[in-house]
C-alpha cells in the first residue's frame, strides 16, 4: 500500500534506514536517484530531505542510470561502459 502524499518523506526515510547498512556509496547514490526519479517533479528535494543525502549526490546518481547514448562515429556508440559496434 502506498503512503499518503504527506508521509512520503517518512516512507522514504524508513526505506533508506532499512537499506543503508547494505549500500555502498555508489549503490546509495543510485538508489536515491531511482527513488527521486519515481517520485517525479520535486523528487530530488524530497529524497534529499528524507535521507540527508545531498541533492548533487542524488543528481549524480541519475547520470549513470539514465545517461544518453553517445556516438563518436557512425560505427561506434557507447553507453556508460557499454560499447556497441555497428
């Protein structure tokens, strides 16, 4: 059951406290970014307030998760560690 909108911060804080001991720096950043992304507009601020993780850290977590595909030539493209040869 999803919590009411007013209690999102408490719900996120409870999830974070339950997971915190199992997360390293990178997984904590990615988890916070995924939570913020799922909440939509204002999600980064809400997750930052609920967990104490800085907004810049959460935003950095969005980069590897939701980065863009870049192409250097028509036959070579990459996506954060994944190389695609065409």
